[in-house]
C-alpha cells in the first residue's frame, strides 16, 4: 500500500471499516470471499451508510462545480457561490458526493493534465478528512468533439456522429477506453457520456452531432460500445432520459416539449437506453423536457415520477444512479423554484442533483423535507446506497488518488493520438459529387478556405498547406454580410480551389448566398458541412458536399486529406438528410456515402 493510500485509510474511518469487511483484495477476481461483485458493493455501501449523519447522507446526493485550479486556491467566486474561500472548503462544508470540472470563462478548472491531477488529489484529500470521510465522484462532460472539457495535449476524439459514420463499434470502444483512461489518470472518475439520444429531429438545436444517429439501432450499438470502453476506467453516464433527440428547443434556455406518442418513444428513444442498461451503465442523466404522452402533468422529466420511477426504474428495470442534468438550466426552472426542484427530483426517483443554482438553499430544502417527513429517510438511504455502490464498483472508495508525476505516461501518448486520427479518417462522408470534382485531377497550387469559423478556417488552411497546396483563410461567419461575400468572391477568383465551411444553414441561411456567389466565379468549390450534416440538404448551386460532423484537429486533418486525394472518404450517413426545411422529404438517406 502506498503512503498516499495509507493516509487515506487513516483518515477515512468508515471506509476503512468497509475495506476491513470486504478485504482490499476483494476487488480482484482471484481473491476471497467468493461473493459476487454486486454483493460486495451492496455490503460495502450498506456498512458505509451506517456511519453517516443525515447531513452527510444528503451531501452525497449533490454534485457541484468549484472555482479554482487547485484545492487551496482562494477564489472570490467561491465566496459568492458557497460562502467559503477555496474548493477544498466547499467539499468540507457540504460533505459533497461529487464535483464537476469545467473549462469555460466563468468556471475554469483546467490548465494542463498534471495540474488537474493535483487539483483532484487536493479535493479528494478534503473529502476524506471531512466528516463523511468518503471520496468524491469527480466528473466531466468528456463526450468528445463539441463537448470536450480536457483538450490537447489530451487525446481529442470526434463527435459521436462522426464515430458512427465510420460504422465500426470496435473503434468506438477504443475511443471511449482512451478517453476514460486519460480522465482517470488526472483523477476524473466519472464521465457524463455517452449521449444516448436519437437525433430524430434535424432541427434539434442542442443534440445534433452529439448523438450517434437518427436510427435507434445504430445509436444503441455505439452507446453499448462506448459504455464498455468508458467503464474500464471511469463511471459512464447515458444521457438524456427519456430522450432529448426530438426536442425542438434547447433545454438550457427553455422547456422543450416533445409530442411523440408513447409508441414512438418506445420505438425511437428507448432502444439506446435499454442498450446502455444491458451494458451495465453506472448512471443515467435525466432531461429537462416535457413529454406529455409519458406524463400528462407536463412536469419536466427530471421532476416526473411517472418518467423516472415509472418508466426508467419500473419498466426498464434500471437500479443504478440517476442524476439530473444541470439544475441551472432553464428547462427545469421554468415551473418551480430553486428550493422546490431538488425535493421534487428526489420524490421523482432521482439519486443525485447536479449543479443547483444555490447549493446552500438546495441542501437545506432537502434536509427540511426529510425532517418534516415530506421525504422519508428510507428514500434518502436508497439513493445514498446507490451512490456508494457506484463509488465502490468504480474503485473510488478505496483508490481515489492519482500520481501526477505519471500523468503524461497516459495522457496524449502517440498510440492514442494515432487511434484518434484513424477514427477521424473514417468519419468523413462524401454526400454529393455531382460535378465529378473529387478526386481532384491535379493538386491545386492555391486554395481559399472561407465560410464559418475563425479558428476552423485557419486550421484547415494550415493543414491543406501542409499537404501541398498554398491555402489561405478568410472566414465570413454564420451570417455573412454582402461585403464579406464580395470579399470572399474576390479572393476566390485568384484561387485554384475554394473550400466553403458551413455551420447550421437552416438557422443561418445567408451561408447559402455565400455558396452561390463563390460558385458563380466558375472556380471549383467544395462545400463542407462542418457541424451538422443537414446543411447539405439545403438547395445551392454547389454540387460537391462533404460532411465532417465536427471540427476538432484530427477531423480537419482527415478532411484535408480527402480534399487533396491523400485518402478516400469511407463514412456513411448516420442520419437521413432532408430536403432543406422540408423534414418530411429525404434528400440523402441514412447509409448514403460516396467513395472513389
């Protein structure tokens, strides 16, 4: 046993009792006593539960953000959010079950992998020296592609839809295995992935390429593959139950209503979640959506007992951890106060509450509900047991710490980067080649990259240049002005090839005006749907379309190679592409994909 783990056992008295009961070696297949892993976890969780106060039990049901890049960093945002100075003090004050890391402007926990590992160790030390003595779930949204929290030098993988375009579930398992291994190396032991939504609505504004497919069977296959990969190292989380794929609005900013029938729900949305459950997924995240056919009361699914308990628990037989999506989102706050939401979620059958707006208010609301009898203690114990079982099964209870000095032996190593590039290469999908433009008859001396994305156009230009054409970038954004279009046309006239990147033409139709203007120059033009593939269905005079399902570095490298004929496209559409805004008419069907 390492010095670090000896210190953990000395501090974590209730957990030490668990380990005395089970034996440290029980987690290995060859050790005695010969009881099932589930029975071991149940016994460990039950024994740990006995030593907890009500406040400590309730703390285990909450997961929140912390402000800072080290456990002892004094950050004024922590005072504003939690009434204490440091991330460690947040953990100690509330006996938290978990934290979630972010990498945005308002909440940034990432500098580099070694720093993250030290942050994780510091937070775990705070957890095991606090009253509950229970290590933390440390989570992140590391889906890959658009939703990535730990970027380079960590290995970056494409969006889910790009992976499924390659039609190889073994590669999906490889991707999730590497993602999970790298997360665990820096102390993150839970990934809020994979996305199990079926993107059945082409104008869904928040899921899109985060979904594996618009077809439930393909989505289920890839969800299974990724759950199996993630859970070699971290807890996996399938999201967002009962299915966010048909939503017409974003639950971050409003409360979407899905009017599918119950039969449609069973046929379309349920299969990937059933697949995740069959694969042993550790947790399932709820959606902040109204689903009248499942609950006529119109409560958001997160707060709906007919959905969480009736459908997920009773009908689908799921007994793992159910966690809410962020309770900061408008979808769950539309109908109830911040004090009511955590109480209603627990009554619905949820186990963990993610990111309440006011943590102090949320915890005190739950405590008051238990003390008044509104929430029975048995209900709290049920959820705490599920959380503790997850922590035992994923090795969090007895092995929460990591070795910062060894992080870079795992994170972003050459073999992982090569796997990511291989997967990205398989995702590029040729949707249209009506002009016979590709493969190019000869290498262009000069190439213009224009359209959407400041960094994306610049990065693609760099990669094209590295492959032998002198490429320049001129980005025009999602809503190009007439002046920008005129400038793009002027630049196109002196280029041998023009590549136009698009992003969500349905919402930003001026991109079609750019496409037509550049095509009118007579120069060869390749249009690229750089995010959702549905852009290729909108009418324009450009006759050559590729889809990338995202724009991370390996994806743009793969795109550059296809454009210049270094590789052939092999991707197949994971969705139907409708004829523009007419979602009832299919222009390019599921499975379509050209090669040459």
